[in-house]
């Protein structure tokens, strides 16, 4: 799939899906469907905002996109567009055409109320230990106030922060964000992934627990002291 055809990222209002304004409509919607099917756990239950740019999308095409998402358990919440045709189609389908989160290049959005430097990011906070067999999926960040036990799994589009012992499986930047990080007070994961990079923790019983942060640097995952 071509990266420029479908771009997805987490925002305050859910997930922002930007579709190419030039590629053939059936091709990009097929690409989007394939991407959702491949990462169904990541997208599960997400609220979708679609950015169509200058592409004129009539009501029947926008309706087919809405149906495509609904068949996969997703809701088309808003449509961003510079096209009158697309905006009219969105209104006809009772869809929003503005959102509260500022989008680069759309600072004139009439509902933008936040300074981009201060706006928060969508995420999830878990105030308990994640035990074996539990899986957490997030379109943004994940913060755990507790341990992540062996056999537990976290998949997040953004960062993963564990205020406790990390001994399970974590995947930060699951949608390809190589700037995502993983932090823990005791970093001994069964497996740690950031975007497409994977590492495991060495089994060193003499190791003293200490706060650490994992990030991608020079095409590899580096773990270093976390000063917080």
C-alpha cells in the first residue's frame, strides 16, 4: 500500500484518516479497508474523522465510505474538506464538517479552540495491574499506573508509559510512528516494539530495577535511563 494514499494518526477526537485527493476513489477506499482489516484490533471502536482535501466527493461515494467503516464497527464522525460538493454531501448524511482539534494546514477551522502547543492527545489511563491474558489497544497513548505482567499486551499508536514493572509485551507507535517511546520504572519486557523495530529484554537476574526509556535511534531501539 502506498504511504501517501492513506495516512492515519491519533488526534484528540479519535483517529484522523487523510485520503489522497488525486488517487482513484475505489482504489483508496480499498486500501483503507485493507489497512483496517489488517489492524482490526488497533481500529476497534474508533471514531473516524476523514480529511478529503480538495477532492469533490458526492453523497453516494461518501455514503459508501460511511458504510465501509460501519461494517467494520467504526463510526464516521466528521468529514474535513475544501470542496463544496463534499461538504454538502457530509451535511446530507448528518456528518460534522469541523472538529475541535487543530489540523496542520487547517488552522482556520471555525471550531478550533486550542493552541496546538497546549492541546492534549487522545489516550487511555489504566489504574491497575494488567494481568496475563489482558490486551489493551489505543489509538493514542497508554499510561498504566501499575505493572504489566508477563502475558499481558499493550498496543498503542502513541507512547506507552508504565508506572510500575513492565514484563509483558508492548508495541508503541503501532501505526508506524518511530518517534514513539516506551517508559517504565522497571523495564524487563518479554517483547518491546516501536513501529517496526523489535527487541527483547536480556534475562539478567543481577539487574537492579531502574526507570528506563526506550526509543528508536539510528534504526535500532535504544534503552537508557529515564529521568522524569
